[in-house]
C-alpha cells in the first residue's frame, strides 16, 4: 500500500512546486510519462544535477543572480532547440525505417545501418542532455548547490514523514 502512495505523494508535491510538469488531464500516457520523468528528476537530483526549470523555480531560494538567470534561460532554450531538432530527426529516421521495412525488399546490412543511425542520434540526445545538466551545475556556486541539496533533503524528509504517518494510521 505504501509503495503505491510514494509516487502519488511525490507527483502531487512536484506538481505544486512545478506546475509545468503536470500531464495532460486524464491521459494514461501522460501519467506514465510523468512518473518516468519524476523518477529521472529524483535520480538526477541525487547526483546534484538539476534541470533549468527547477533552478529557475527556486531562483529566489538559491539567490540566483540576474546574470546566472539569463545564462540558465539561454542554456535551457539552446538545449530545447537542440532536443526538438534531434527528436524530429530521430522520428523521421524511424519513419523511414518503417517505410523501408514495409517495402518488402529488406537487406540485413541496410537495416542494420539504419538502426545504428537511429541509435547514434538517440545516444547523441542523451549525451546532449547530460552535458546540459553539467553545464547548468557549473553555473551554480558551491553555496547554491548546497542550498539545493538542503531543499532536496527537506522535501525527501517531508515525504518520508507523511508516508510513515500514513503507515501508522493504516497499520
């Protein structure tokens, strides 16, 4: 029972903090993507890697300077542009692969080449994301990273406290 409540509690708290993360209302696909996205956010936060939206959402708490804010926004927009272009290229290549496979004339070497090309583009997107997160982290001071760590720990403790209270109530 408690294990089922953890993702729900986390989603609710994060949706309050970051309303832009909420999935489209009533969509099962959106809810699955949100849970996957939240798991990734928590994993990265454990490694002191934070997305620009999180940094900007907490800019007052971490005392982000105006210059840092501009740099974070610029980096975020550049990354989003790269991601949109790269994601579109992957989708186009995937469509071309499906079309090729539907053509009836399938060559093993050509199929392998196309799949490797798609995989390389996906890998490049993952590397771009990691570089983006590392660039964001490098923009922050040690004190700002410390404050983010404290915020994360407080949030984690708050969630654990609520879960423990609910466990005692139901147990």
